[in-house]
C-alpha cells in the first residue's frame, strides 16, 4: 500500500519521502513526524491543517510498529474507498 502511495506522489515529494524513509534519516524523521502531528492538532490555525496528521503518522510509523500498522490500515481503507468512488457505476 505504501509503495503505491509513494508512486502516486509528485516527483519532488517522492524524492523527499524516499530520502526520509532511509534508515540513516531516523533522527530527522521522528522529530519531523512529531512536529507534523503537533501542527495537525493545531489545524484550526492558518497555514497549519489536518493534512499534517496523516503525514506525521506516516513518518513516525516508519519507526514505531503500532503506529505503522494503524496508519497502513487507515491508508488501505481510504484507498479502497477512493477506488470504489472512482470506479464507473452502471
């Protein structure tokens, strides 16, 4: 599921995500993920938004297995919903 998600990203975002998921980037990934989640909680403020929550969860999930399972499960459900919505109806 996550590989398909990464393939659907625009090139600059895909390149950044590819760099962030490397094992050496753990010390950047964890603080950035926590900061994105905190910014998502403050989504009512300008510039910050709820979009930050899933992005932060994806980054934190790379290192915390329970978060990864929950995030991938939610991403899979959203993907199924999106595919069903996009499929042509008779």
